[in-house]
C-alpha cells in the first residue's frame, strides 16, 4: 500500500472513531469510496464492529419496557405483601 493511501486510511479511521455511532457507517462508506477498493473491506469490518457495540433505538426501547415490567411486578409483589401485613 502506498504511503499516501496508508496516511489517508489512518486519518479516516481516526476520524471515524471520533464520530457518533449513526455517523460511523456513513463515514466508513465514504472512506472506502475515496481511498479505494482494498479499504472498502476494512471499512465494512470497522463499520460492522461499531454497529455490534452500539445500541439501536429499538433495543433501548425494548430494554426500557422490560425494566418497566419488572418494576411493575415488584410493585405488585410489594402491595400484596403489605396487604398480608408483611414488609416488602
């Protein structure tokens, strides 16, 4: 790999790490297009790795719903215990 391409790749990957999760895929795609086809594979791998460690809005929503259901179950359990004269 020529030094210019290596420098461009290093700069692009460094910039990608500074971006927020949703922008990384776009930056990686642009980086691959600008630098060349050999870098596209590297960009795709980097983009997939970033996607694997980030949380989507849907995942966040599902987690919040699970936590809400758990809290409601605990409240029902506590209310039932109090009706029976026990501490919760």
